[in-house]
């Protein structure tokens, strides 16, 4: 099995760049990092359909590349950020994986969210293209309690005990916790373990609900079981989808061809 440090080939890099709409590799600097994050974030959807269809999630580099690039599918954090990490290392960025606890529930999850740390000398930035709806839409500098903006969206990192670094998103009611992490070393078996639990345990969100999400310039589109939602400058609109129309809607909205309709929680 390929390990996390294995590098893409030049041919694979070209295929990836075509997949995300770039004609050439970006420069290995902060501007290039922004370009790469934006291109993948808006091109490859977040989705968990294979989990819901009972298929195993292989997080080896080759399996991730085959699914997300050659098959033009989406994935979840271990796949989306796993692909991003491969590309960053191939291009020459100083990048390594981190694992985070998701704070969408109380208590939070175990360390089951993968993201990426990229360093430029003494400066460090978070890259996360795999959190799904509500995830950061830009790279985030590792600075304590400093608001960072991406158009009308605002984020900040705060050091909160006992969690370490906490990514927060500004909403109408104030700052909402998204996930917490530390900078400890992560190896491939850590990622395999987190992926196995997240994709197989009956106690995780991903084994209970069929979801897909893709950002748009003004918001996002998403599907949660049989409900399709569009968020834009005018607000939020949701409507039901019939099972007969489900596969067609998934393909037209997210570019994903599914072999079958996944289970629904309702």
C-alpha cells in the first residue's frame, strides 16, 4: 500500500491540475497556495456516497487519486485533504497532515478530521478543503485570536484549553467552534485509524446520512438525503428531491455518477 509520503508522478500532477481547472502548477509561495486551495475547493465536491453504499474507503494515495481525479468523484476529509497533501508535497511545499476534533456536538468527536499544515519559514497556514458545508473557504494563518476574512466569511483561530487551537467561524450569534487540533506529528496509521472509524462506525454522521456539498462564489449547494439546499446572497432555499430524480440531480449538481441510490435516513 502507498504511504502518505509517496509522491505523485508528473503525469498524475497534470491530470490533477486539469481536474481543478489550472493550466499550470502554481508557484511554491503563499499566492500559489491560495490559488491551489481555491481551485480544488471549488472543483471537487465533499461527499460520502461510497460510505453509505457500503463500500470501503481506501486512503492510500493511489486510491484517492483514482477516485477523485480519474473517476471524477468527490470524497470526505481523509480523501480531499489527502489529495491536497499529495499535490503540495509534489510541488515542493513544506506540508504535513494534522488531525482535529470536530466540535459540532458536545462532547466533540475524537481526532477524526484531517487537515494540512503548510509552513513558510516561521509562518504557518492551515489548508482545509475537506470539511464540507461550513468549512473554511480560504487558507488560515496560524495566529491566535486574529479575525481572518474571505469575502463576507470570517474565521479565527484561538488557543482554548484544553483543546489547543480552535478554528471558529463567525455567525450571526457570534463565534462558533468548528474543530480543534494541536501540531503533533501524524503518521499514516493515525489517518487509517481515523478513516476506518469514521467510515464504519454506526455512531458517526457519515454512516447515517447521505451528503454532498460544493461551494459556489456566493455560498454553496448541498444535498442531505432527499433535501437539496442552495445558499447564495439572497438567502437559503431548500426543497425535496424524489428518489426517481435523485441520481440525475447528483450528477447535474455535483458531477458525480453513482451506481445506485444510497440509503436515506428518512
